[in-house]
């Protein structure tokens, strides 16, 4: 191997090592900022689990649920 290839590999290894160390040190800080952002935009626990609010008008779901709760049957057939 030539001397320049050895130097290139050593510099590449140092850069990769520096990136890994930076990720390990600053990764938790980035994660904490993301959690603070989620709290700031007022997402519920269900919306966080779904990776954000559902798109569109979800008022129809509430209407259907209210209508279904007025019906005395369980919504499925018991055998």
C-alpha cells in the first residue's frame, strides 16, 4: 500500500470516529428538542402514536360514535 492510501484511510477513520462520538454526545439533545416541539404543538398521546394529527375533518367519527352509542345492541352478533 502506498503511503497516501494509508493516510487517506486514517483520516477517514478519524472522521467516522468523530461523527460517531458527536452522534452519541448530541443525539439525546436532539431527541429532547423533538419531544419539546411535540408538547408545544399540543398533540395528544394518540396523535403522537399516529405520528401526528389525522388529516381532514374527523368530526364524522364523533357523530358516528354518538349515534352508535345510542343503539342498545352491541354492534356485533352474539351466537
